[in-house]
C-alpha cells in the first residue's frame, strides 16, 4: 500500500483572485485528473481545503517507479487544460 499526499500550490490566491466558485471548479478538475491518473482500484480523496490523499492498494515493487510518473502526468494535464492560467506553478516533493 502507498499513501500519497497532494497539495494544490498557491490555491488560496486562486480563491482570492477568481472567487470561490472558480476555486471549486479547479478542485473538481484536480480530483478528476488525479482519479484518471491512477488505477481504478486506488482511492483519491479530498481530505480538506486544497489537500488530497491517494491510497494505492495492492502495491508491488514494480509500481513504485510509476508514482512520480502518474503525478507528473496529472500535472501536465492540469497545466495544459483550459484552466491552466489559474494553476500557477506546480511542484512535487519526493519525501520517501
């Protein structure tokens, strides 16, 4: 099993600049993008504010290397979408 914590960088500025309705739409898109990036047996959960948790079940050692790839792919989809202007910069910390 793997637990991944995701935080949407600079999200407060999205709410402050564009309003909470836009912020809610962005959070829905982030959740949808994360859900599509991971396997159907994994769990993507919003745990509060702009934070998400992903629980990857039935992990094997060969899946370890794909986690960063999955998050990078999700970042790319968000950065290239219609709402990319709201997303600011993206980052990924590797705290293994």
